[in-house]
C-alpha cells in the first residue's frame, strides 16, 4: 500500500480523531524523521477539513463511533464505557468480572501492612534519609521474600515486632 492509501484507510476508521493530532504532537513525531509519518501529517494538514466532513457523513448515526467520541469527551465514565464496549462483543459478564478482580487485586496490593511498612521503618529511624530507609526495606523484602506472592507479608505477620 502507498502512504496515501494508508492515510485514506486510517482516517476513515471509527477510532481516528483529528483533534489528537495537534501541533505539539506533529512536531514531536516529525522529529523522529520518519518519511511515512511526515507524509501522513502533510496529507492530514492539506485535507483536514474535507476529511472531517467525509468522516462525519460516513459514520453518521454510528453507535460505536459515538461511544468513542463520548468517552473521549468525558461524557461517559470509564466503567460505563467498558460495559458498553464489552456488550458490543457479547463479553460483558466476562469483562465486568475481570475488571472487578483487577480492582480488588489493585486495592489489596496498595494497602500497607499495619504491623510493618515504610512509614513505620521511617519512624524508627527519623535521622535517616528516606532513600536509605527504602534501600533497607528492599533488602529486608529480598531476604524474606520466600516462595509465593505473599511470603513477605506472611513473614511480617509471623514475626514478633
């Protein structure tokens, strides 16, 4: 395919939005000195008004394109966006279960152990720099990591402090 053909295909897709290609983005990408991207931006600059109108006519009343646009303009929340996209592919239940498990995992990982954590170690050594406290904590974690994800947490819970 020629660069022009690639340009035509990309600019007619549902996920292509002209507003993403502002001046800063173009300058940053052109610095990479890639001939195809430079040609792409030249075509984009010369045809932008026509292409926007063609795309609007081509995708008029298209639900998926409207969904993308609403999410990009922050008219719908992330959870609703995920739900609608997954519903489009008949995977809503699977995706929502996976999203819930990821959120649960993220919440449990970031909760520091109340018995021993970075803040407690800092309070024990107030004159020490945080960088050095972090190094000490990393060495302790390395020494007591054991087998499994929760080995360090188990060691903290078993150890009398």
